[in-house]
């Protein structure tokens, strides 16, 4: 059993955040921050960003969002965007007491112009005791709607031992509820904090990218809640190594007939305010034939540092929608609001062409 064992008062292993909700990002004078900001393509690649805007503000949807509304899972269907958002009614979640209240899953619909047209909270039928689901992504499988998300469970509050596992919940919009189907374990020793598995459907099978570094692909048996490793690869690609892990940001979505696209991330972390990390988002293409990455853009497409909200460093991309008019990237703004960046697909394609991936070692199972 893997345990997250942070000091008392911490949440997700982070120190309690400063109570200055809109404080300036503390690492702006850091050499690495300046280097990565200069490398960030949203500033230097002309025409890459078509639109960047806020969509939903904290407090806009009532008490369920009094503190924050962030990190949406998003699908586009029937000429509207459907968002499953994380509402935080109480700021105590940012100061360490993550069971002070539950995050609220909020279903929102936006029209083609990204205007909010409807919203309502979803309820859970049942979740394990002393647990907290959050950060709901969305996918469709066999004609049904599901969410993949994190579930944190306190095993021993006195010693502050927490276990994190990815969950899958069925989404029932008619009854306005979520039903937790499974909490998943990988088919090997779990990491201390299992989260952000990136789900997608390939040739009728439910798959997920477990991790990008190392590159591990899993298949999910949704009827049994079992998980199988089908591929592991060591990749050789260009990267600006900053000494941190590389994590999944979004579920995979279709880019074209040959590729899936997803975003991954890493971050810089201020010494005295770990919650206010500066996140950097990167684009990758994955072959539909081999399920291996073919192109990795090593420069950040976009980077936090000046986002509105309590943590200006947090630009956390949680979902992608690929349409003819561009690639829509939905993200949490400063741990407070929901924003959207619309990327020019022609400019993205030019960038992908510059960066190909080599495979050093591949294991198929």
C-alpha cells in the first residue's frame, strides 16, 4: 500500500498557501523562470494564440464556487461545449484541511461563442469514507459518459497518511448525479500519489496513458475494474530539463486521421509557497498505429506567472477540444477561475514538424 505522508496541515504534499489570494508570483526574478518565460511559444510564435479569455469566475455560480471554479473536463457535442468543473465552496482546501468540505462537481454548458447557457451541481451516490474526489475529466465509452478523476482518502488523520487513486465515475445527467465505478491501481507497485491518468478510447478499447516519463500505456477493463500494462517505452526527445517530473495534463483527443494530441506539464516551485507553482504546458502527438509519441514540442506552449486568482503561477490545462477553427485548451486560472486558450492549428502543426521523437527501448506486453 502506498501512502502519501506529508506533515500536518499540508494538502497534496504542499505547504499551506499564503492567504494573499492575488499575490505576485515569487519566482519572477528566478533565472530558470526567466529562461522558460523567454522560451514560451505563446510569446514568441506569432499567431499561435488566437484567443485567450476567462470563461467562468469564482463565485459566479453561487456558494458551490465561492472560493474557486477550476480544472474542467470538457467535451464538444451537438454544437455546445459541456464542462464538468471543480467547485470549491471554502478556502480551507488551500490551507491544508481538504476534508473541511467536498469539492462540488458542476455541469456547465457553453454555446459556440463560449457563453454560459446552463449549469447545475452533480451529486455522488456513494464515495468511500474520509475521501475526496476532484478534478473531473470527461470521456465517452460504448455510448456512455464517464469521468476520470482523482480520489484522495485519509487513512490515518492523526499521522496525516493519505492515499491517492484515480477513479472512474459514470455521469448521469438526467438524475444529475455521479456514480463511482472504480478506484484503480496500476498492475505494478503504485506510486505514492496516483493521479492524472490520461484516458482515451482506441479501437473500441478503453486505454490510458499512465505516465509520459517513463512512457507507460495501460488498458482498462471497465466491467471488472482491472488494469493491464500493454506498452512501455524509453523515449529520446529534446527537453529543457528542470529537475522536475513530467506529468499528464489532459486526456488524449483526436488530432487527425493519424494522431492523437495531448498536453503534458512540468513546473517551477517557489521555495516558500509551493502551492503557487508556475506550470508550463507542452504539446505532444501520439501515433494511432503504434500508440507511441512521434512529436514532442520541448518549449512551453504557455506558462503561468500572471494568471488572475490566488495563485498567479497556476495555468493548469485540464482538457482539449479539437475543432476546425482551432484547438481549444481549457484550464484552471490561478486556482480560482476557468479560462480558455484557442491555438492556431496550422501554427501548431509547424511546431510539431520541428520535433520528432526517437525510441530507445520499447517493451510490448
